[in-house]
């Protein structure tokens, strides 16, 4: 799943546990890079999501529209990034509905003193993107993982997450299950402004290629006390399996 969906909750990080709320948001982004191929691939990824949040649960459903250019024929995206690539000299362009994601986080252990909050999570990627167009694999993925979240002082929020994804592999592609991970820190520079630096990566779903990894810097602005606001971020890839550069801008309404 692209970082734009994950980053959508950062504007609320400084608010801590709160009354139950619903969020409707959209955070389009564009990524460009070779992703281990001979071509520059451009991916526009535009997820619209709805989220329920209370003091223990955060459940999000994201439905993306996406468009890709310069994709080598026979390659497949998954969740808005490259799952399987070929070295074909021919490329294709395609647009349509991407893979739908359902993500749930549960605070199993609350933060107390030096002990961080322990937050297991689960994700399902529904294979709704067109496999024939290369927008998806046509298979579901399932991920489970664990997050650790803590607070330093009143406005610094370190976090780390690691997960294991069972990857649905189409016939002939031999995709493999992967470990995913990220870690970083959010800093509330004011009650309504949050700056986040995040390193995120994963193993490659396709054997023989480097996995994606990159640094994301995001700025989240709350324009209401409930958390409605805007987000901006840039993403710099560090590996040949990543986009070279990417970024997004969007917002959410909390009610």
C-alpha cells in the first residue's frame, strides 16, 4: 500500500486517545522511477478512504484510483507499487480502480511510563485492480504485524512497525511473501502542525530484485480541533526497487 494511505492518520497523532470519530479523506500522490527496469515508470495513486477511530481501534477502508505510464509489458503493480517486473522493451499505459485495502489497528497495551503502546494490526489487500492491464496481480494479500508507539515529553512521538505479508501470486509470477517495516518520529511543532520523518521498506515480492525503501517527510496541518486538515509529503527512494522520487498532497474531514 502506498505511503499516502498510511500517512493519512498522522494529522491526528498529537491528539492522543479521543472520542470515537469518523474520517473521510483523499490523498493523491505521484511517483516516478525505474523500479529495477530499463524504463521510467510514472504512477499516479489517488486513494479515497473512510476511517473509524476510538481509543482502542483504528479501522480504515481505502479505495484508490490509479494510473501508470511506461510500465513494461507483462509487469504487475500491487497496492500502487511494482510487484513483478519484466525487461520488455515495450511499455504500456493504463488507468482504473486499484487494489482496495482494509486495515485495522488495535491498542492491546496502552503506553505507560517508559513502556510504549503495543499496537497489533492486520491488513487485507483485495485484488480488485485489473491484472490484464498490469494495475494489479488479481490476487489478495494478507498482512499481520506489530507497532510500538510512544511519547517523549508532550510533543515527540516515536514509532516503529514490522509486519509479515502473505502475497497472492498469479500463475507464472512466483511472487514471495515479504517482511515490511517502518520507523520514524512525529513532532507536534504546535497544537495543529505535525512534522513526520519516516523510513519505510520491505522485501521484494519478486525474487532477484531489491525491495523498496525510502525516506518520507510529511507535514500535517489540522485546521479544526477534531483533526480536519491537510497533508503534504515527499518520498525519496533509496533502492533500485523504489520510486526515485514521489510526493502527495491531500486532506481529510473528521466528524
